[in-house]
């Protein structure tokens, strides 16, 4: 297993365009989290899934943001009508709950850096 | 609601000197505490965690942190740093759900710069 994978690593888009990011968690990890990190700040929680169910959404997740995890494996985060304020690093993390895993250790991907121009 | 304060945004130290990175948290409920490290051009990695039991926890590369409930602190220390410890360190908390992790609340991070 190569860890949590995020694609693309970098995305530059024009204001008003839609963008979609993908996260592939560690296989068999049932929980998947999305965070956003802006310059000089720590990561901020956006949303998380347990299997395919989206269990919690932060108030940071405006109605322009939508996340899915249709088969309980990979997840996508879509931002519609992007704004300059959406420029940030978008991080994905996963945790496992099965025997042999530590449910309290989140494994992070390297993130997708979004720049809205 | 929980919050995390990392008082120092940057800490420059010389190699082999001791270092302490400070972290204070606020929460009305029981929490789990974590330190994550981010090396240049890499993702966040778990350094150490406190869930319960001994208040002093250690990492495999010589860092330690002590949970102090009365002071609501979880400071990270290392008695002698190496150039390779240069990285950004994030303190984080999550509510104690009794066995599984909820979402993490992070501090703003402390950039540790180790100079020769």
C-alpha cells in the first residue's frame, strides 16, 4: 500500500470555474477526512465519511462544496464557481478500524494545492 | 468546541540544543492529543499521541510530550535536535469518542529550524 494518494497535486483555475479533486485512502480504511489548509494556518476540518456515509460537515463547507465517496473507497471533493478565497491546500486523510490498525492514527496525503486566479 | 494554541510560529535552534514547542488546548470534554510533523514537500505524519494512561509519551526519534491536564498543555520536547528535525510541527486534539477518532482540530503550526 502506498499510503493516501491525492490527485492532482496542483490545480490552477480561473475564478468561476468548477474543480474536482480525488483522494484514494489506504485500502480498507473506513474513515476518510477532508481538510483545508491556508498559508500560515493549520489544517481545518471540512468533512468526513465512514464508508460511503458522509457523517459530518463543517460550517466551512459552503453549498459550493460537495464531497462524495460513492463506493466507500475513493472520494472526490468538488468546488463549484471557485472564488479566490478557495485558494488553499486541500488535504485528505484516512483512518482504519479493523484489527491491526490504530483507529487514532490518521494518515494524510500530500494534498492538492488549488490556486484560483 | 475545542481549540488549539501554538504560541510560537517559528523556533530557530542550533543543532544539538534542546527544544520545546508549546501547545495549549481548550475543551469542555475529554480529548485525545496529537503532534503531527510535516517535512518539506511531504504530507503530515503522526509523531506521537496521548490517549490515556501515562501522561508522558515518546516518539521513535527522541521527541516526547507530556499531557498536563491542569494546565491544558501538551508541549513537545527534544533534548538534542538534529538538522533532520527541521520541519513544521502541528499540535492537534480530537474529542474522546471512546475508541475512534473524530475530526482533528489543529493549531497553526510551529516551524522548527535547526541550524548547524
